[in-house]
């Protein structure tokens, strides 16, 4: 967060000199101190973020790829009559330990065309799938495998 705050300071100033660098460092330290003391920000959460950032980048790439694949499949289903929707509702348990991981999974399912998270409580999910094959392996998806690796 300190790096981000300092970079924003530099961008907003539009030029760099010794005065701007020193003043920016002081303001960044004050803003960070305020965030820790008043807002309850934790430096440990920032360490966890940076430790997990390569995994989140990989997760984002997989999510984008799945969105494109599903969009293509659902679009083809809408345009042609070769595949008809066979809606099915599937229930499964993800086995993920934290709310953060389960909510991220629920949102990823909903973002992927052809699937929609109807209900999520803890690690229990109820998902509507446009076709039966979308429901196959829902409990063992690549999303769950990646989220299990996150060190919270």
C-alpha cells in the first residue's frame, strides 16, 4: 500500500524533484500510519497479498479463459439449434476453508456464462447450469484447485 500511495503522489504531482520526493514520503508514512491505527489495516494482510499475487494472476487468467470458452459455447447454442439448453441445478461442497475463497468461487461461477450461483453458504453451493455438461465436475473445478493453494 505504501508503494501505491507513493506512486499516486508522484503521478498526481506530474514532476519529480527532491522536495516532492521527501514530502511524498512523509505523506505516505502518515497515510499508512492512519490506515493502520484508525482503519485497522494490517501489514500482515499486505504480505499475504503479495505472497499470493502470482496465484491470483493465474486465477484471473484461468477465469478469463473460461469466460471466453463459455461465451463461445453459449453464443453458439443461442444461434444454432444443434444444442438445446437442458437446465439443471447442482449442489456441491467446495471444501474451501475461508469465506473469501468461497465467495470468490461463487462470483467466478456466476461470471462464467451458462452458470449462475443461486445459493452459497459456507462451502455449500447451489448452482444453476444451462446445460448438464456444465455441471459435470463442478465440485472439482480448476477454480477450486487454485483457491486451495491460496495461503490465507
